[in-house]
C-alpha cells in the first residue's frame, strides 16, 4: 500500500475509533449505574472512554508534522502512521474476541462485572438484556473492537514517543 493510502486510511480509522469510544461513554454517563445489576464507580468508565476517544480523534486530526515532532522522528517516516494502525488492528482483534467470549461464557461462570465492563465496554447490554448472537457479532463486538482500537492508537503513540526518548541517551543527558 502506498504511503498516501496508509495516511488516509489511518486517519479515517483513528477518527472512527475515537468517535465510537466517545459515544460509548454516553450510556455510562446517562445511566450512572442506576438500573444496572451491579453498582460501582461509573465515572471511571466515562473518563477513560472519553479520554481515549479524545486522544484517538486527536491522532486523526493533528498534522503529521506535529505528531512527528512529539515522537521525535521524521514527518515522512512510514512507521509514524503504519505502526499505530497495526497496533490498532491487534487491539481490535483481541477485544473482538473478548466480546465474543463474554457472550458465549455460561451464566454459571459468574464473570466479574467490573472486570468485564473494563474489558468490554458494552457488557452492560448483556447484563440488562440478552442480545442475540447476530447483535453480538455485528454490533456489540465491533463497537468493542473500535474502542480498544482507539486505545491501541494511544498506546502506540505513547510507546513511539517514549521509546525515542529513552533509546536516545543523548536526549536525556548532555554528554560531551
């Protein structure tokens, strides 16, 4: 795939994943755990989903030159957008699998709701109603994959920026 196609694809995917993450925070903010079978600290989920969404959208709209400056690399570095896109794919695939696993897990396993809500943001749908397999495969699991895809973008850029700083010892200390 050419560099321009990767840039355009990455920007669109980063934006969509960020928006999905932001929209996923809305039910938590509106429900505040009132009608859910498990009471907990719901503001953590709202803040986490909102922050990941904002950072994912930021990765999509901030110019490459600014991202390259933060990551201390060249603007034309092909890894600047392809590496976060690959990590997004890995995070999305794993989280899709987690959502499908949560659906097929028997009710007798009594999965910890707080843990499952952290791993699968729309798990509260399974707690309140019983969605069909079609809804899981084509709606809830892809939404979960998009949220964790946005998290993958944030993690990728954080690692990219900090790895450059740590791997270059001259940037930390002024060695003569």
